[in-house]
């Protein structure tokens, strides 16, 4: 049950960070929006990386993937 709670928390935290940036006109092409999302997502994933389950490289890959999905689907 702990994993489900953590997954929901992470999903909501990341969504709220991305949603915040998508309110900015032209966010998909603004480097500042991508940077803000990247920092926020990275911080959320890093802070919740219990027992260093994921390497820094994996956290970076996940951060990039989330931004790519946001640009494609939002």
C-alpha cells in the first residue's frame, strides 16, 4: 500500500508542477519554462528517491521524459 500512496503523491506533485508552467503563454518553446519544470520534477523525484533506488542518470531520464510527454500531450 505504501508504494501506491507514494506513486499517487509523486504523480500529483509532478502534475501540479507541470500544470503551473503550462499556464504561461508559449510555455512549450520557452527555455525558462522547461528549466523550471526540469528543476521542479528533478527535485520531486530526488527527494522521494528512498534508499537511492534510482541513479541520478535515471532521475534525469525520467525528468526529460515527463517534459517530453507534457509538451506532446498538454
